[in-house]
C-alpha cells in the first residue's frame, strides 16, 4: 500500500480537535495500515476515490468512500452498527487529544445519524473534523 495514502488516511480518521502535533506510535501506525488495507479491499475503492482521499477532498464523497469510513470506524471499535461507541472513543481518542476535547466532540457528534451506516460514518467524520484537525506525524 502506498505510504502517502496511509498517511492521508491516518490524518483523515485519527486527527481531530487538537492544536499541537500528535505522534502516532509504531503500533498505532501498523494497526491503521492493516485497517486501511482491509477496508480499501472490502469496499473496493477505485483509483479515483483513492486519489480523492489522498487529496483530502471529502466534498460529496462517493458511497464507497462513505463505506470505507464506516469500515475503518468499525474496525477501530469507534462505531458498531452505526452507533458511536463512546467509551472506545474516550479511551482511544482521549489518549491522543485529551478527555475534555474528546467529550466536547462526542457531545456534538455522537447523536448524528445518516441514511445508513456508511452515511452516518461520513457525517461523523465531518462533525469531528469541525473541531479542527491535528497535524499528525506518521
């Protein structure tokens, strides 16, 4: 898998609501790469969709990109059947950005529902992203 693609996806799914750079551990990077590879294959992202994700262009995401987001969130335990798993988010994201910012994001975002699981995952990403993405060192 292209390392630039992995870095872009890392920032896409992990970076939320911090003003200072965050450095991912080697274990986190390895797990993210596994999830990215599995989800890319499962939803069969096209080259065009991969390019869009690499460019961080998430305007009008395709159904595949939405389902990729759902797949990734489900594999990380963040979502289960379209429902935010708040304790998992607090544990995983809280360790990166702090409990207070994570609770603020959860308060605003956890009740969001889309037309289906994939749409919900995409809308959750948009909501979390509204807290301003972090600069990730991957």
